[in-house]
C-alpha cells in the first residue's frame, strides 16, 4: 500500500493534552520533532511501536488516532473478501 497524506488526530490529540512536539518526540525516543511533524501531517505513518507509544501518550486508541487510515484499510479488506465470495 502506498503511503499518501492522510488525516489523523495526532495534532489535535497532542494539543488537547497540552503537550509540545518536543516532549512527544522525546517520549517516542526521537532526537528532533521532524518525524513527529511528518506523522501529524500524514506524510508518514509511524511504525507499530511508535503508534502504540502514541496511543499511550495520548490515552487514545490507535484506531481513533488514525481513523482515515483505518477506514481505508477496512474498505480494502472488505473488497478483497467480496472477491473471494
């Protein structure tokens, strides 16, 4: 699957928790905020470990943090299921 910019709730969740990008990047183990910025803009997806860390940091299930991606993957799987019937 090709990564395209997707809407996500990372920026909103971070702001609601009152956290800076620098602090969240530190929690993720990143040396700078550039990777987190890419995640928030939807330019890149975090790996599973970082996605789970974000879930913990924001106290929000991954499925809600990446709702558009989840919906797209769900539609892709359902389409493949229909082909097999």
